[in-house]
C-alpha cells in the first residue's frame, strides 16, 4: 500500500455546461420572424428609447445623438473618490494607496478559543481542532455591530461580529503536512475530516484597537463559533420534510448535515447572516450504474444539476472507510431512501441563515429562496410595510438570475428577531427568474407550482409541488425561458436609488452559435466579463425592470473594440466577481466596490479591488460589440468615477468586502494565494503571503505556507476609506 504522489484536490469544473435547455431568448424570437438588426434600429429601438429615458441610438461606427441626461438621484451627498489609484503589480503582497495601511485580522488555522495551539506552519494541527479554528478559503463576509447588551446594532463600528465564509480547500498547502494524499485511490480519514471542518463559515467577535481604527479578533469570545460541513442544520420552507430530502441521517427530511462551498453571502435587516452554498458538486459523487436505480425524472434533475452517473467525488471525501464518509456519495445502495444517501445531493445548494448573536442557535437552510449554485443572497433595503426582496445569482455558465419576494411585509420591530424572523420572512414567498430582453426591458418570470404550466404535466420536468419547484428551480426557469447569463456572481443594491448590480464574471464557452449572443451577454468568448444593472419598475417587488451594462471588463492593452467602457490603466480590470455597496452612515453610502477573480490578466497584474461611484440605468448609450451584437451600455468609466484601490498577492482571488458603519475600517479577503504550485520539502510556494506582508502582527509574520486571510484596511490619518 504505497502512497501515491502528493496531489492537489480537484475542484468542480465551472467551465462545464449543464444547461442544455432550448429556452428561447427574445432575440431568437425576433430572428424567427424578421431581420433582427433592422428591428433594433426600428420600432423596438424606438420603444427602448422611451423605456430608458430617451437613450440615444449611438453605436460603434454609427450615427445618432448622444443620450439624454437621466434624472439625478437624491443622495445624501455627492461622492468623490479621494485616493491615488494603485498601479498594476504582480508583487506577492497586498498593495494599497500610500496613505493606507493593512493588518491581518485572522488567517487559516488561527484558533478562535484558548486551549488550541497557534498556527504551526507545518500542517500538523489536528482535524478535531478545526472545529474551533478559522477555516480555509475566506470568501463572502458581513459585519454586524454588537451592542453592549449583546444585540445587533447597525450603527456600531468599534465592536462587532464578523461572519466569514470558508469556501473550499482548493490547494491545501496549509491543512496537511504534505498536501492532500491518496493511498490506493483512498483519502486518509484524518485529512478528510480536517477538510470537512475547514469548510463552512466562522463567526468571530472583533473590536477596535485602542487609539486606532484597526481591528483585532477577540479570542475566546462566547460568540466565536464555526459552522462547517458536518454541522446539524434545520431544513425550512417548502422543501422541508419532502421525500426527496429523506436520507439515512434525516429520515423525515427536516434536517441537513453541513453546508459546503459557501461563496458569497447576504444579510437580513433583523441581524442574521445569509451564507450560500455554491460549488457543492465538489463534495458529492455518484455510482457508475446509478441510473438503473433511478426514475426518469430523477435522472433529468441530477443531470441538470451536474451530477450524472459515474461522476467521481472531486475531493474524495467518500473514499475513506467508515459510515461517516458514505454520505458523500449519492448512489442508491439500499431498498429505501431512509437507509442510504441517494438524496444527499438535494440537501446542498441552499441559502443558510445563521444567527451570529445566538452562538448556540441551529443554522437553517431556507429552501424558499431556491436551490442552485448560490453565489449570494443580496437584500434590497428593507422598507416598513413592504416585502423583503432578495436577489441571487446562479454561478455557472449559462445560468440564471433569481429574485425572492417575501409574503410577509417588513416590520422594524423584528430587528433582533433571529430565526423566528427568518421563518416569518424567508419561508414563504415567490421565487422568480430574470428574462433580459434585447430592447433594454426585462421581466421576472414567476416560478410557482400550478402557474404557467409548472406542474406535474410539465414537458421539461414533472413538478409535483412547490418543494419540487424550489429544489429544481433551474428546470422551472428553463421552461419559463429565463435568460442564460455569463456566470452570474455577486450582486448588490444601491442604497441611494435601489438599482441592482450583478457581476457576470466570464463565459469562455459563449461561442455565438451553440450559445448565442444576446444584448445582456453580448461578447463571444467573454473572458473579461461585465456588470449588468437594472431598475425595477414600481416597487422593488415588481415584475418588470429596465437594464443596461454598467461596465465591460477589458485590458487596457487589449483591442480597443473590446474596451467598450473606455477603461484606462488606472481602472482596467478583468473578470469582475465580488461586488458590494457601502452602507456606511458617514455620508458615503452608495460607494461601490468591485473585486476580481481573474485568469486573463494575471500576466500583467494580480487580482484587485476597485472603488466606483456608479451612475444609474440609462446614463449611457447603445453600442455594437466587436462581435456585431447590439447592447445598451452605461456611461464610460473615468479616473474620477472608477479607480483601482488595491491589488492582492500572487495567485489569489480578492473577495468579500464590508465597511464599518462609520466608514473608517474596511475588511476584505484574500483567497488561495499561491494556489498553483508548492514544494513541501523546501516549503517553497508560488506565494508566501501573508507571512511576507510587511508590518503585520507577529503571529502571522515569517511563515512560509500561503494562507487565506481577512485583511483590515485603514487610513493612516484615521479618515474615511476612499472618500
């Protein structure tokens, strides 16, 4: 039994296309009847001008007048960027403007409580201890102000609870002494347990250092906790108790065990954290001949969600001996679902609500918000007497944008209501998928059982009830004709005007033939991505909207025909991913932060974060991309309204960002620095961050192994961030 050579853990291939539906785009319908380009310059374009506030019809190489000025929003004050933009760099450091400084709040393996050893830099920490240590793959996060009596205080900046997602162990250089290993195809049980506990999320109490805006973690706080891939959770909403959630671990289908690959996040006005399961396919396998044990509808659903028979578990969590590891394979292996794990796959892909202020509370999976590669759950500002509205992206190529509208109307008395408030607002409501029409209008397509043909006789999939709809909402959206997008990732709602922004990171598979272009996804081989935004008609819960493309990602040294937003060396970017609207109370609300997870520009610069002062839908013009697709673009970027604020270390993704209410402390995450290669014999990796970051606190300094970490950014003069 000779061990194999050390290997990196493989991850779910997000290049894989699982949406093979034939749902028509608006452009397909037009093309079936008349010349599409002629229509866009004729009657449809004219109606678009009315709907978008008389946007001009100027195109690349075309004629026409410029756009009319849209109405000016009434923000609390005019935002103005106040920092020198950071230049491109491939340095293995976090680089910030000269008047700023960084520190490390916590990194992979830091203990949350006393009694566990500090980080050893050798990977020898026990698996069991990772139930009390900071996890791996720092990602989405949110800051909740903490009052002296232990409640949520939305205005407090010097003391709070920070919730951080730990998405995955893409290259576990830190976790194991010599990386991940296999013996005769099987993973060691202790390695797998450690990875299970390193996933999920952490909650930690943080406080400002005396005389400073910097933050430090309060080790040993009663609020510090880990929620991981083995934590018991409640299933709630329409899917709770459904037969398709019955497993050997949950014979009534009302409990789930663990959450996986939590990427982006959200928050609620009552003070709870929403963490979202994205690439959970990383942890599930399925037997080669499993289709023979499944119904026709099960096979349709499993294939549509990316789990065909014979798919190996990428992490190998199902390979060690023992009952505890069998649940990571969804094969039918017994006579009844209550005796095996055939339905375990259906227990992942949800939004999970965590109450950070009640450390003994049980996390809840809120099924009404749908099941897919949940990148996040971004709420619109809550208004008394109106529904709670939450937006989500399905992060995979050719997938959809979703919206949830609660049945219950918001009552501010529910602040600090915990899981009870969550049940009130998140367990009953209406789920929608977005359709972006080529004329700049859009509509929300209702995904409700018994409406619009979503029922047991549906030709795409026989939906038995609303539990079936939310569990397989991709199939419902296929049938309804939602727009296939270029990897919908992070989103946010501008608190100044309620317009919604969502990043489309990239889609190298959009070839213009098998995957046609449309106005909302207008570039072939979209390696640089773009950001779509929309304004709801009427209330935030409305079913119609108007949209445009806020910014196109592009290299400043690339083709000018691709740099449609006129980016310069001070603000060019590729593959927008993280996105966050500042909620600060110092007058800086509405500042937009944009982060990248890029592979197309890393020869010039590491991944980055930019600060932006957004305009609004309709402030730009019509353009035609170099691929001949007409679309609607926002106003050009300038050095005054978009600037690069920081650049991360080598091989990393910049992700997760939040600012304290007073605007003086910013947090962001560096994920998987040095992910590409490592030599454990010499402790040499492509990155040695954060151990090489100058000026950081001692227990993070000098270590060789790269580690994901949460970074704190402050101004040296104590002023507000970026403004």
